[in-house]
């Protein structure tokens, strides 16, 4: 592969209601760093152009068998320093650290945030020698980033550079830690103790699992030697905040103030499926947005938030990962096995707070993105909360950061056949550039992202017997039609005068048809939704 091989990703702000458009492209250039190994679901910080990587897993998707799931060999027991410009790497063992700090620093899916010279790491899941089991850690660890980077490069002592306190409110993994002005927000996540078992918590070795269902607010008091926390209250919602392993991204809200948006996440309280809606968070509270649905990127993946003050548009770009839906020849396709995807999509919010999802006209070069991170350049123009100032990127092409790591999967659905060889931790590094000006393609609006029907088909795949759920915003007749992939009408039903609200409909394809892909269409007086299903006879 040529070192200058570039993959061009085009983004175009294009709401039909917008009187103006802000045009830009995103260019990804694969970069080879031969000495850099793969890692996923890690924490990072940076100083003077060098990165500090810690924690995470050195393998791919976790296996189903409890004895193999999240095994000790997959822990990252090193502190890794990377210079993405010179392509140099350094590493140092964490074995000199106290046991409690070691346990957390090598954990996976910890929450983290860099404030100045300090990286704050909360929670995380992994094996603890002190309890002889896997657990979620109740720790907050503060790490001196510049000094640690120097110690790794020069192979000097690191013990004094790590400070740690315990707090039961920090026993969280799979949440996200962000900051709005001077207050930290620990959003969602779970407490998981024991080894994963797909048969449930009471089978085999068993496990304990408890979602936080909360947004926990606090301030960190740190003068460089003493470390403490002042808790500032909790927002609890057992239905809408029942989320983990997802994207919580800093935003500039329509009123111009800082905020966060919790995008998608798993699992719904009453279904083992991702959320499609989002939760908008600011310093005054949170609001669930049920007028918008995100279909293409459901688990945590590298993402880039960018705001145009001139156009009052907030756009967040998501790179690959895992999702319940993907595009198949222009039709939204639902797969309730929630596969790995290569979709690159963005969600844009206008000045009125309206949100819509767009699929980019290109994809990731492979099934990449899950558990990866976008690492921004500190020299680019950004708001206090890290959102890129799109209007301040004056050059035609601007390097804004890098995407690194995550899971590389050999196939979309590997979970049920995973022996540990079907996926791996990726060592792929991409330079990310914003290219302003010319447009070479148009992102495709996902009309269902702004629709109200919220069509869901299950199970999918199915044997010709399935159910549909959908929501009506007013009283209407509903037509349910099934088409072959070639467009032949297979079945049609009409449901008359249905009232507003959620409805369920059972359907059986009685005709003898072959296994394959079929289209399910719900049509009302005011809206139509179409999704693909997979029929297996």
C-alpha cells in the first residue's frame, strides 16, 4: 500500500430546510507505524504532540465462553507513548505501580478525561488479583501526563505520577466521562462483576450486572498532590439512561452553550437492542429526543464533533463500529444480531434543534471502528469543550487529528462463532483532514432518522413469521406490503382507522418463497417506512 494512499470521505451539510449550506470533506490517510501494536477500548491523553495510551484490550471481540471471555492475556499491561509525526513508539510496564492502580490502569472500557496536564481515569472492567475475579473498579486515578510520557520515553520511575482514590459512585464501566464548563458528567454505564456468560447471570460461574441509569455530576479537586471529589447530584432515569458502550459527544447546543449528546447505546430496558433515540444534556438537565433516530452507528466508535457558528450547525461524524442497521443498495437493512458495520455517517443539528442522520457516500475500508478513538490535534481551533470550530479552519486542507485502534472484524456477525480468531485489535492509524470547498459527492439523508413511524421488524432474520412494531402520530389507515428484492409484491394487508400510538402487527408470509432478502413497507396517509428482512426457510 502506498504511504500516501488516501481515502476521501465527503460530507455535505444539506438539510432541505436550510437556506445555506456549509460544504466540507473529510480525508482519511492510512499511516503505517510498524512498531505500534493493536489496541481497543483504551484511554488516551496527549502532550506536545505525543500520545499516552493505556488500558484497553490487545485482542478483538470478547468470546462467549466464560473461561475465555476477557482473559488475562488480553489486558494491556503497558503504558504506550506514540509520536504520530516521527512514527516512533515507546512502552513501559506498569508492574512497578501499586496493585490497586495496576488493576485499574490495565482495565478496559474505563471512562476518562484529560484536563490540562492530568488524565483522570474512572472505573473500568478487568481482572483483579485482590478479589481473584473480574470486576468493575471503584477508583478515580489521576495521571501526570507530561511526566509520564517523559518517564516512558526515558525509562524512569512512574510510581509518584499516579494518584488514586476510591468512591462507589465511580464503579462504572462502559459509560462516558465528559465535562460541561467546570462540572464533570459521568453518563450511563454499568457495574459488571464476574465473567461474561451469554446464558445469563445465574448460569455457570455467574455474574452481577447493574446499569447505573444515571448521569452523575461532580467536581474534581486536584492541586497536584491531594485529590478529592465534590459530588453535585445525580439525574436518574431507569428507562432512558439505561445505556452503555456508546458515544457521548461534546456539542455546541442551538442556544450557543456547551452541552453533550448521548447517541444510541445498549441495551433497551425491555429489549436486547440498541436505543435509536438520543439524550441531549446541558448544565440544567437532560432531554430525550424521540423526534430523531440514529440507525447507523450504535456502539462506541471514533467520532468528530464540529460546529459552524456561521450556519448554526452542529455536526458529529461517526466512523464504523457496530450497529443494528446498515444500508443495502439504498434500503435501510435491519439486523437484530447487531453486526459490525463499515458505515460512516453524520448527525447534524440545526439552529431549531432538529436532528437528521446522513450516510456518507463512502465507507470505512474494512469492518473497523468499534472501540476506536479520534485523537485531535491540540493546535486546531476548538471550543472549550473540544468541539472543532469549523469556521476557523481557513486553509483548504487542515489536519485535525487521527483515528486509531478499535476492533477489526473479519465478518459482520462473528459473535456466535467467535473463537478469538475472527477479529483482532487494530493497529491502523488514519490521519484525518478537513477539506473545505469542492464537493465530490452528496451524503444520503436517512429519511427514517427524521420520521415518526419507528418501524421495527423482529425477529430478523426469520422464517416467514415475524412481528412489526411502529408508532402512529395520528389516526390513519396503514398498508403493510411485502416485496421481493426484485420489487415483486408478495403480500399486502390494510389496517383501517388505527389510532395514534404504538402498534404491533404479526405477519406470516404464506406463499412459498425462497430464502433471501425481502422488503417490508409500512405506508400511512402521511409517511412511508421501508426496511429489509432476511427470510430463511
